[in-house]
C-alpha cells in the first residue's frame, strides 16, 4: 500500500516540496529560495537551471527528512508559478536565456501595438484573457526576437516552450515528456479555452512555431515517471492558483478563494460554463479531470506579499516579513495613510501596466507602523476591488471567502478583510492548499483517493473571521482607498 503523495510547489521566490499522507496532512516540507534578477526597471527574471536544481534538491531532501522510501510514494503532483516563460533547446535540455517571470513588463509596448490593431476582443474571445504582458505569449515572442539564434533554432524545430510545470516535467522525466495541463495552457494567451487547442491564428500572429508548444493534457493523469525517485509517477499538474482552488475544495459554482502569495489571486469556480467578464476579470480554466472541464473567473493582483518584502528589503522598516503584523498592530488605524502596492503596475480590475506604487496621506505624525498597516490594508483593499467585480460578473452573492497563502496567517489583515468585504473570511486547518491541490490531483489519477467526496470530507476550517466594523467606518475607509487609487492610475 502506497502511503504518501509528494507535491512540488515551484513558486515565484522559492521552490518547495511537501509530503502529504492519506488524510491530507503535511508531514514534512523542504524549501529553498532562489535568485531574483532585475536587469532593467520592470524586468523580472529567473534562472531555469536554478529553478530545477532547487526543486530537485528540496524534493530529495523532504523524502530524506520524512524518513520514507520512494517506493512508498504513490505519485508526484506539480503546482507552479504561472505565465513564467522558459524556452530551451530539446537537444541539450538547456534554456536559451533566463526565464521571463509573470511579473515582467518588458512586452507592454508590444501589447499596446496589438491593442492598436484592434485585437483585444479577438484574444479575449479565444483565450478568456486580457491582452497584457502578464501572459506567456508575448514573452515567447520577445525571446525569439531578442536572443541570438533563437528564431532560427525555433524554425528548425529544436526549441521548446514551457511554463514552469512543463520545464519540471521535462526534467523529472529525463526529457521524455513535453506536456502541460489545461490550467497552465490557459495562461499563455495562445490557447483556445473553448476548443482546448493551441490556437493557430494566435501562434501565427506572434510568430511562434507550433513545434515549440507542449502537448496539452488533463490536470489529473499520469504524464511520465520521475527518474530521480526510481519511477514514481508524475500524475498531476495545475497552475498555483487553480491548484489552490482545488485544494480549498472550491468545486461548486460560486465557490471563491483568495491566495495571498507574492501576488494576490482570487478565483471563483464557474463550473462547466466559461463566463465572459464585463469588469476586466479573466476567464480561465480551473482544471480538467476525466472528460469534465471546470472554468473560473479570476482577478489577479500583481503585488501582495512582495510589498512586505519591499518594506523589509527596500525600506528596512522590518527585519523579517513575520514582523509586519506586530508593527502594524502598534497603531489602532492607518492614520489616514493609504498604500497602493502597484510596484509592477496594477492588475484586476484596473489593468494599468504603467501605474506606479503610491503612498497618500503622510503627515508629520506618520510612523513606520502606519506605513506597515497601510501596506496590509492595501492588499485587502485590492482584494475587495476584485470581489466587487466578480459579484457583478457572476451575479452571485459572496457566501464566504476561503483564504490561503503566507499572508493568510496574518490575523490583523484577515480581520480587516472580513470587515471591508462584510463577509466571513475562512482559513483552513491546512493552509498549504496550493501544494495540497496538486497532491489531490495526482492522488486521484492513481487511485490514492477515490473521489471528490472523499477529499471534501478532509477539508476543515481553522478559523472564521467575521465582520466587526461599522458600515460608517467601512465606507470612510473605502472612500480613502478610492482616492488613493485615483492618484495611482496612469491615465
């Protein structure tokens, strides 16, 4: 009897590996940060070899730390930072340049040129996405246009593109498998979410040879075998936010979760129906299990936990990210200070790539504690903006908001989130929902778990934050936020 599932959680700032038992309890975790490269303003890169080396290192480390044998592992599930773009030579398995990270804005002007050609609606109708530098398509084109020899190698059929899941599957299987799942494919701006195929018209538009593209598979099936662990099946994959939606067991239409990570990502399950947003949200594929495809509405906030990193590394007002709650708690309110964390532009529902971070309301009485509190509140306000857009699009009242990710452990921010949403905010016992979702998908593929009902029975709430603020104080806070946003927008 196999006893465990191994989840590989490859994030924007670190690689992690977690072992889960049959009850969905994490038994051990190994984590390693890797280097962030900022070669120019607005550019963000990772070294693909370092991503692989760090992920393989933590994978082997967590198995060793848990004292288990690879023969006891039923399957490996992968979840990953989405949209981050890697291009490699299939002959050598080496990347042709650094990965261009989802946060990177270098193709914003090219996206503007496509908008000027009137392509926004065509791209949205096919892919469910807004025409933006956030997604992989224009990043691939940039690599082909700007890396010496890349265009010729691509035409010759030697280059492969992958989001990080594809890169890891390629490496884990020793180059035997070049695939992705539907959730990651739906984030490229090249995948038709209705036909479930790479779109030839969009590939031609961006000059990307079809030979570069991975095979698109379901989110829960055996892709291949992991060489490093003696043939353990690699059997599940989903982009990090879709994996978190699944890990939170948001499997019914109207179920909503928010992940507070490097960015902030709010998804609503819309079931087998792809809802076209009228409020600048994304329509994306949640997952495919068997023959069923589930869709979701998504609002993406580019900067969430990374604003806390900036307070630590840029301003130096905290020494570790964990200190921010204590610092923010030193003051009873924000003192009129609002911080809009638009360090890499604004995502949903504004989609302003040229917006810059803004702090308003500073006086002689402003302290580091006010700045810290305003940063946390800024994350919650951005979530509120996305929830409001989602309510309008789906026509569904928010029953509750399930939360996960590192900052969901911040009680001060979760209470403030409940207050301004006027809705319960529910934190699960297992907050590792992204990795848990990947484990669930892999486990279902190999029969480790028998059904969704078995998985739903495992989900438990650790704490519910209930609204406690007055309507008057909420209205005043929201008014201040709207003023700050108005000062931040570039247009």
